[in-house]
């Protein structure tokens, strides 16, 4: 009997163990299903985010392209006003013999053009009488001078301009040299 009881006890123990293992298996299968669902959702979200990133990149590229293409529209409209003024001045100049009024008209247009350039942050670089700076000016000639210290801009041949702080066109200048430097 003892053998039978032992056998029954072993069978019961095996059944209990199988039940525990089956419960554990069901538990693990549920966890796997949940993790698979989380993975699907994560992958779906990753794909969605990648699409969003691609869309934003394309939109940014198009915006940059449009900015390049039409970024000077406001400046162009302002310059067209100057062009209109030049056309009116030319018409009046052809009809008039008064050179003083023509000169005054051209001076007004010149001042208006400088105002528009400054409105768009384009400024003349003041270099005359200052020490030569190769970042803002280009020395195209040197001239001996006892009136100015060596390496001083004594004459501007072509004005230089900057856009905000960036030099967009360096001035062309004549720079003084001392007479000792020549010999």
C-alpha cells in the first residue's frame, strides 16, 4: 500500500507541478502577447514618427527653396520705387533744360536709395581716414604721404558695404605709406 500511496503522492505532486507549470506557461504567454502588442504599437509609432520627420524635412527644404527664391521681394519692391523715380527724372530731364533741378532730383533719388538700403540693413563701410583693415577694404594702390600715418586709408576708389555685420563688398582704397617704406 505504501507503494501505491507513494505512487499516488508522486502522481499528485506531478499533477500539481504540471498545473503550476501550465499556470506559469499561461502567464508567460499572456506577457508575450502583451509585449508583442507593445512592440507593434512601438513599431507603428516609430513608422509614424519617421513619416513625420520626412514630411518636416521636405517642408523645411521647400521653405528654404522658397526663401532663396523670394527672399528679396521686399528689397525688390523698394528698388522698383527707385527705378520709377529714375524714370520720372529722366522724363523731366529730357523735357527740361534746368540742370539744377535735374541734379536735385538725382540727389533725392540717391538719398532715397541709401535709405532703402539701410532699411534692409545694408550699410556703407566708413574707411577713409582710418587705419587700413584688410577685412573691410582692398588696397588697390599705395601712395607716399607725409600728412597721414603709414597704413591709413587716404582715398576711397569704390565704397564698400556690409549686410548686417557681414562685409558683402569690401571698399577699394588707396593706402598711405611712409616715404621711408618706399626706399
